[in-house]
């Protein structure tokens, strides 16, 4: 079967319109899903556990009778760990150790300084009290997401971690349960979808309300996170996986083919784009993908993804490819080029950069160290990779001295007068000795 994927070239007259169509934001949000998600959220908010039970039976095809069946105890997690082959346990432990080591380097300093008026100014970093973590469990199981979300939270010092994981047809991966056993969250519930996000955001009789929700999910989860933001924090509205590869032809085209397929296999809505000045390289990669699909268990999903949102694009140069990449602002960006570090500073917008032929994106998904929870849908223009910083609040510390108040009080009262805020001005002047009529 021939490969169905968009082929573009920047020198073509129609390139701009076709490239823009690949990135249209309106294609990324289904209004019908948003409307239905709002109804689910409203039901959970008003009915609590009763709505959770109803939606879990309906959407996850479970036969639970009460919300008391949703919690998953530590014994079940430990049993799953014991069932794993030794090699699988070892791999999870290696990944967990690397992820923890990487995030321990992110501890936030609490700088404090004294200015010329002897005022002491600083910032205090404190962990968020209770965090909810969504672990996907629909089209595939993701023990890696357990590690990539809960370990940064643990390093940050989060007091309580509440995990929700869908269990469609009463099934869940032993590997997900085993990873949860390894990182020891406070509580785990077998529930998914928009109803799980609503429960975390507003709380029910069984599931506690959290302060922030993190973790990737499908369209329903992304819509729910967006709708509940405000009463609860979110790290991002994570959408389908994305990869953009910039290649100069020096990396084995079969490696690049597998890199593109590795993200396309996540979901039919995932996006895989290859940019290269070499038309021959694009042709060869396409041929490799076709060959590789013959032995891929997820070939149907990959074909759908490449047909819907994938692209092989010939550019005039690597520099032009980088300009296009900055317009895409992809979740993952691979510099499959010789001497990749010379281009790093030119990359302005992406969740993660993978340098050179051996830095395959799949290594970042599992074991490199940084979290694989990254901004999608072009939000890398303002959003960042999930890190320890997402689980910490920063509070200003302001300690004004007597001498400082004499100077700053006058300035503050002057600005307050400009803004017409009389009480502000009086509160500032009250601290200034002999200021006008102030005693």
C-alpha cells in the first residue's frame, strides 16, 4: 500500500497556504467534544460520586456499583510489581533513577538580597500541597508517564499526589501499576476521561480536590483541563504527540523513518513532520516508512496519523528548515544533522531538542532524564517541559527597613496619587516621618 502523506516544497507557489493548513489551530479543538465535556464536568460537580460511577460504567465499560470500588490499594500495586519480569523491573528502576537525578538538579534557590536602603527582598519557594496526576490508559499503557510526572512532584516536595488512571473493561497494565508502586503516590483511583479531571478539580465524596492537575491525555482530557482551569491549576493542555525532524541527510534514513513513526503511532491525531533540503532523502525516508509499516503492530494508526497531519517538506536549506520549525513550535524537535549544536541557538520554540543521530526522541520518552510531558499545539511559544518548577509556588518576601520606608513611601504615594488611589497613598505616607501632615 503506497504511503499517504503530504509532500511539500518551499519553492512551490502553493507552499504557504498548504503549510499553514497543517498548523491551523481550529483543527485542534473539537467543539462537540468541548460541549459534551462541559456537561460531564457539570454533572460531576453537582452529583459527585454518583456521576463518577455512571460515567465510569458508560465510558470505560465497567460494572462498578459504588465509588468505593474506584480506589486502588497499595497491595494491588505491589502485586503487579512482583508479577513483572526482572528485566522490566530493572528497566523501570534505571529510568526512575535517571529521571530523579535529572530533576534533583532543578532545585530552586531562594535568593535574598539587601538593597541600598537596607531593605531585605527575596523569594520563598514552597511545594504545592496536593497535586492530581492523570495517567493515560486508553490506546496504550504508559508506565513512563507515571515516572515522568510523579518523580518531579516528589523531588519538589509535594505533600500529596492523587493519581487517576482509566481502567477500560476493568483492565489496566501491570506495568502502570508497577510504576505506581515504584513511586508511591498518596492515592490511586481507577477512573479516567473528563470525569476524572472534574473529580480532581472539584472533589467528590471519594476523590479529594487537588490544587493542580498534570499529565497528558486525549481530546476529552485536554478539553476538561482547559474547562476546569481557574479553580484548579494545570501545567498545560497537552494534545496529541508531535515530532519535527530537521535532516541534512547525514543520519541513516531508516532511523529517521522510525523516529517519525514512533510519534505517529501514539494517536491518529499525532503529527510527524520531516524537513530536509534533500528531495532524495525525503523519498528514501518515505520508502523506509512503507517497508517498516509491514511489521508494525500499530501500522493502521501510523497511516492515519501521517495521512491526516504528517508532512515531508523539502526546504531550500537547513536555515530555512529552522525558520519553519520555529513557526510550528513542535513538542519534540530532532536536529538530525552533522554538528547540531551550531543550530541550537536558532531554535526558539520547542518543548525538547534532540541533538544528532544518536539522540532519538524515543530515548527522551523513557530514560534520558527530562520529563516527556511537553507543550503541544504550538504552545511551546510560551510553555515549558514539565519540571520541578511546575510543583512549586514562589512567594515574594518583602522586609522594608525604617530608612527604606522614608524613600519608598514617598515614591509609592506619588504613584498612588497618579492612579487616583487615595488610601494607597495614605498607607504609604503613614510610614514616612514628617511627610506633610503625617505625625
